[in-house]
């Protein structure tokens, strides 16, 4: 009886083992399948190509990305496709400007010429020697001591070196004594050893035991002296000390250390 019961139990165990193992494997594959599906890269859409750098794709020229696909760019009349990553993928031809989703012809005033559609909002600019005045091109009047510049949106001229704009004329720059015209030619600077005070150059007062530094705009004390207000005072170096490398202070000899104004062991 016991032998029969034992054989029956073993048969049941073998049956369960064969049945449970496939079920376990099926459950495992069921759990892993979504992960494999998510990690698989999506196929690039039509009319696209791999990016020249980095991963991913981008639309071919003449197509724009929209909802994950590359749609053909709709060009308005008198417009052309552009390869910009921003905007709607097109811009107007020369002589036209963008108006909503269309390209309208530019009305070029007298003494002007059509400009690229990206130039301002008008699509035109004045010829050299003229400037934009409320939608028309007026002749530029160049005053004395000035020269014309290609600046359609400005006054159309600049003052010559040594002159500056005052109202609508070029006035000479007043250079005081001990000063010179600066590099730009639009102002002045003081000579070495002088400093600017309002509209004049005054000499820099250098105290005894002082010297004019490299910049020429201020002074420093000689080695062994320290600056106190507007004077150079000699350093009081205690025993067992020496002048520091900067020459503006002192430090103790070894093995002494500084304590207040003395060097102690």
C-alpha cells in the first residue's frame, strides 16, 4: 500500500513539474516583452535622413516635421524653401515680403532698391546717399567736417576725426592743455603724469620718496616706504626683521615670528 501511494505521489510531482515550468517561462517572457518593445528604436519616417551629428533623424530639404512625420513644405507663390531649423521652412523671393502665409510684392519708393526679404519689414532700402524718412528716401545732407556712410536707417554721415556731432553739425573737440585726441578721435585723454578733472588736465602730485607708476595715472611709494594718505612714510623695521619682496612691508627672520610690531622667538 505504501509503495503504491509513493509511486502515485511521484507521478503527481513529475506532472506538476512539467506543467509549472512552461507557465513560469511564459510569465517571464510576458513581463520582459514590453521592455524589449520600448527599447527598440522607432523606424524613421519617410523623407528623412540620419542626423549628421548625434542620434536620431531629421527631415529632408523641403520637408518639415509635424507630429512625428516629414510633411512636404507648402510654398506660397514667389517663395522658396530654406533649410532653417526654425520658422515655417520658406521665405519670400527678393522683391517680396511675408504677409501672413503669402508673399506680397514690395512697393519700392524712389531712390531705393529691393532688399532681401529678411531685411527689416519693408523689403527695400534706400540707395547710398539717401535715408529712410517715414517710408520715403530723402537725400542726405552732409555737413562740413563730415563724411557719408552707408547707413540707411541712421543720419547717413559721421563726423571726421577731431569733431563730434552737435545737433546736425560737426563741432571741433576742445582739447585742453596737457591732453591729446584719443584713438577713436571722438574725445581726449590726459598726458602721462596728469589726471582729468572736469574739462582740464591737472598734474598728479607725487610726494617725496614716491614715483609715477607705469600707467602714468597715479603714484606709488619707493621701496622701504609705505603710503599714508598723500605721503610716503619710511617703514619702521624692528630687530630680527627684513624688508619684504614687495618693498612695502617687512617680515621676520627665521626662526622669529611677528607679534604686533616686533619679531619674537
